[in-house]
């Protein structure tokens, strides 16, 4: 009897200290990436670490950030992945993220500009804003009228695009917010809001998710869109969608981030997840299937995308954009109201 009690005590202690099963070791990830990239990356993570992943995929970083805030008293997830750093940084300021500095990022010599200086988020991919056309509708409706293809952001104001332009919402998506902030940096605040009010006359719809914009454009429900270049390239190469991607000057880019939620069930597993995203394999998966730019210099860029260094970017002050995010969204609701 005495031996049995000792044996049970040892088992109890081991169960409390060792990851003996999936129930103990799993991590929960809130992912703003599409299902394909999420699934492939998580499958490889589990294969390499033995840690199972339970994922909730919602292709709207703003929606996931709102969920994280709603669960702050009892976090249900360990990791927030995908979406611009503009959505992760406010969570850090609210005390909802756990700082961590991945040694893998340092070993990979990732540009410090793509990493939070306080360790609250790690950038692991980059996305560039672009103009995307439905080529079938363009050739049928615009080309016969000799309408030139839009090459700049200002070209989107043309009256020919009335009711034929779509873009992601600045309230729920990083693409929409970064576009609005990019216009402020390009034009100055007053001129930017005048531009956005005029552009609103051409807008048929502001979609709640970024993939929603590309889906509508693919179906021909609009002719022109503002969207991530990688979404258009991916739809064209993987689904043979009739889309053309145009990267205008003075565009902006996102730093796609990953962060660890403070108070999550498995912080050790979350740190292993961040370390994994800093390695070559997940960034290569993201470049191959998501057509996003990797931050690691030793991972090839996505096929069909212009070299990142060749793109002409606006001077985007990310800290200012993050600091003013709530104010910009409030003004958007007042002045645009859609």
C-alpha cells in the first residue's frame, strides 16, 4: 500500500511538471491568415515540436484584436498571428501581450525595423498595398472607352470608377487602416481626408475582411480595388483569376506580426511558436502560398511579386499611426460613416 501511494504521488508530480499529453501541451492560436497558410504552417510546427495547435482563423485582424480585449480577464489563446503590427502594438500598450525576444530572429539577422524594440511583437512577413483590376471587365467596359489604367492613388478618383471601386474597411482590417494612414503621410491630414471623402463617392463597398475584397473582384462585382498585392498575385497564380496588380508610387506596407498573449494557457509553447515563425520554413510557406514577402534575407521572395527594394514607399511613420489609430477610426466613422 505504501509503495502504491508513493507511485501515485510520483505520477501526480510528473503530470504537474511534464507535457505528457496534447491536452497539456497544445497551444491555441488566433490567426488572421487564410486557412491554407495557417494549416500548412501549423502542421509543420506540430511535426517539428510535437505541440498540437488549435487555431481560430478570422481574416480580419481587427476582429481578433477585439476578441482578445474581450477575453483579457481570462485569455483563451496563447498566440495572435497575422495582421499588421499596427494591431499588435496597441494590445501591448494595454498590457495584453507578453514580451519575448526570440534568439532565432537575432541569429537570422532580421532587420530590427521589423521587430518591436520592446519584444512585444515579431514581424515575420511583409505585405504591399496595391491597385488591382478585374481584367475581363476592364477590357469589356473601360478599354473601349480608352480609359487609362490607374497608375497612382489619385487616379482612383476618376468619375469612370463611380460605383466600381472596392476596398477593405479601415475599421476591421489592417489593409484599410494602413491605406488611410498612408494617404495622411502622402498628402497631409487635411488633404488626405478631402481625398478620402472624394474617393468615397466611387466606393461600392468596404469589405469587413481583406479576402472579401479580392473575392468580390474575382467575381467581377467591381472593376477596381485597393488591396494587398499578394492577394491579387495569389488569386491570379493559384486560381487563374482575371486580375492585374499595379503597385503605385507612395504606397505603404504592413509588417505582419506575431505576439504572445499575456495570461495565455501555454506561454512556453507560445514562445516555441514565435521561434518557429522566425525560421525559414514558415516564411517560405507564406511566400509560396500566400505570396507575402519574408523578413528573413535567406528566404526567396514570392513568385510574381516585384522586388521589395524596387517599390517606392511613402514615408510611413508607424509609431504615429499606431498612436493615432483610435482617433483616425473615429474620424473615419464621422466623415465617411461606412
